[in-house]
C-alpha cells in the first residue's frame, strides 16, 4: 500500500439535488522529490498532441496538450481517444489510485498546460461511458493552478455564478465524487500571473464500451 504524505481533506459542496457532491484533496500526496520524478517520467514517456474538438458547433484547437492511456475508447467533445498501452509510470499511478480510491480505473488523460495561457473550459465529466455519478481522480504536477467549480443548473442553489476555487499544487491529488459531475462544472481558467508548465493526470473508469 502506498502511504500518501498529506492528509485527506473533504470539501462538501452545497447539495443541489438528492445527492452530495464533494472533492477530497491530499495536499500534497507526493512529496517534492517524488513529485519531481513522477512529473519528469510522465513527460518523457508520453507524446503530447494538440487536438481539435467540437465546441458549441465549432472546431477549436484545445488550449493544452494531451496524451492518454486506456483499455477502452473514451469520447468527449466528439473526439475519441482510442485504447492505448499504459507507460510504466502511468501504470504505477493507476495502481496507487486503485489502492487509495478502492476501485480500478481503466483510462488516464494527461493534460499539459504549457503556461498560464493554456486552460480548460468549464465542463463536467458526465459522458454516458462513465456511468451515473462517476468518481474522477486527478493528480497535479508543476506550477500551481486553480480548479474552478460551480453549479450547473440555472435554478441551482447556490446560484450558478457562485464559484469555488481549489488551489492544486505540485504533487497534489484531488478526487471529485458524489453527484459532482451531474450537478457541478469544473475547469482550469487562464491566468496571466502563472509561468511554467503544469501536468494534470485524470483517471476515469469507463463502464460502457462504446464499440459494442
Ligand atoms: O487540469 C485539471 O485539473 C482538470 C482536468 C479535467 O477537468 C479533465 O481532464 O476533465
């Protein structure tokens, strides 16, 4: 069993419907030297690409690089990531995630933000392949960025414009669970103050094989 270095802390988001939404964070999960080694290994084992996705009916190039590994295809924003083998460091993280969260994950997406101008728009991981109320697990390496979270629905309480910010630093682990993907959006906004790269590794559990 891997011993995380930081404490697990839970942030309960206001309940929107029948179920709680929460984010658990370990700050940090990996200590600096270990986080440095994992960051470097993931970058050297992965080949990053910039993809076009369909957003609000338009083809746009994603403002970040991506790489992935997965046992099953994963489709988001009409772009399909076909199955790909697991490089050794990613496989190691996958084993750690299974021990910490208590279930096996079969897809990992790496998001490489080159600097503060790279970003991720507000979205939720609510694709059908992930089943109802998925638990999403994500590691952060590199510079600190903010994860912004806000309620999805117009009649939601708290009102949708109210947002929560989580600071994710080098070696941190965040787990988003409960009804968070159903009731909340999350994203990583641009920040002109940020210099340097950040790597995010997000684990998902695909429960429906879209090929069958
Ligand atoms: O970079 C992050 O922390 C967020 C990643 C994310 O939201 C995603 O991969 O869907």
